[in-house]
């Protein structure tokens, strides 16, 4: 019997309580698709998945190596992530 990881995912309380998806809805399923190799489906479920992972990897490298431009780069990546998350949320809600 194969393990179904979707059975262990956290439910969205915002969606459960209010019936409206939150800005993070789809991230878990997107990450699961990403590690399973379904790259297009991962992007379709949560478009910011790749930029979030890029930011996390860069933040870990910054923590380890202390780049001189590291903090500004992390802030720039965070702003890009916020724009993608908010933009894709409104596209999803109003299309």
C-alpha cells in the first residue's frame, strides 16, 4: 500500500472557517508535486513555489557565507514573492 502524503497535509483554517482560500493555499500540494517531479503542476497550483525556494536557498547561503549584497537580495526576492503571491491570489479568486 503506497503512502499518500496528501492525507498528512494541514488543512487551511481560513478556507474551513470562512470558505475563502488564503494566500498560502496550494503551497503544500505544490511542494509535493515539485518533489514528485511534476514541475508544471507545481507552478499551476502555486506560482510562487520556485521564487520562494530560490529565496530560501539564498537565505541559507547568506546565513552561511555572509555575502555583502545578501540582505538587499533577500529583501528584493521577498518583494518579488509578495507580488507573485498577491497577484496569483487575485487571479485565482476573480477568474
